[in-house]
C-alpha cells in the first residue's frame, strides 16, 4: 500500500486480551492515531472520537483467544468495513481458524501465523473416552494432559490420527470458499504446519493464493496440490442400480 499510515488501524503489541479492548486502547502512532484521538494525541479508545476509514487492521502480537465480537465491533470502529482487505491476527492465542472471519469475504491478505491453531484437539477427548474419566472434576489435571497430548499426537492409532489431522486441515476449506480474493495467507508456527500435506491442502483449498506462509505459490505447487486433492478427497460410492 502506498501510504501505510493513512490506511492502517494498528493495535499491535497493545496487550489486548479480547476484541472489546479496542474501545479503550489508543491506536499506535500514525495518521489514524491522530484521527482517532481528534488530533490531540490524548488517551482514549478509537471509538471515543468516531469511526475511521482504513483498509488494514492490525491486531497482531496480543493475547486474543477468540473473535466472537468481530462482526459487532467492526461496524463500530470502521466507516466501511467492506473496504478492509488486510487483517493481521498473527501471534495471538487462537486455537482454531475463527468462524467469525466469514463476515470478511473481501479480504486479500490474512495473517494467522504464530497462533495455537490445532493445539487443543480431539486427541485428549479420544483418550478420555477410552478411560471414561470425569475430567471436569479434575480440571488442573485435565489441562496438563491436554497440553501433553497436543505434543504427543503420534500416540494415537494411525487411523484415528489421520482422521484428527484431516479434520484440522479442513478448517481451511471454508476460507477458500468464502474469500475468493485472498492472495496472501499465513498459518506457519501453528500445529497445522506439522501435518503431512499441509501446504498442498491449503493451496488446493484456496485457489486464489499467490503467497502462502510468505512463499510464492508456483505452478509446481498447484500441480502437487491438485494431485494431493485427488488422492485424499473422499470417494463417493455409487448408489446401487
């Protein structure tokens, strides 16, 4: 973008724990900071002085764990949030690709790297089903086991492990269906990155991508992704005649 300061609303490194914190937090330096604070540089959230016009929203390097309020907050802080084309949520505490991103089908750039996506999985529940443990009575123990199991998924039987990994990767599929203009997408540093076929699945699921994890998507990538998709797509059984 030609003028990053005038098109960016920047809440990075602001220690936000949830999205409503933007109502109280002052944006970082730039033209938008001046607009949001009435040009006085005083304290107060972005909404204290009115909405702003931006194409980039930076929420990276915070401790946000969910985006439940996103569809409500965006109209409050942006004049026209359909103009938002770049959303940076990198280095937060998201453990899944947020379904609330469905309200932003126009995005061209989406950064989710450095999150915990895929960390809390069905793995722990698989083992607890086997043991029939009433884990809600042992919450501290449960949280320790959740973390340990997320680091040791290979303990699952091969069939169950493949099912868990496939379900994780399918989080990306809806992004590809909704964000048809998405050109740059990042997920590296998440638990998804460990899964075999990670890059091929994402490239196949989001055909519009030109860059994934800051690496250009080549024609060779697309060919490998097409082969991967053909090999791993669910096979439809023919109905009996």
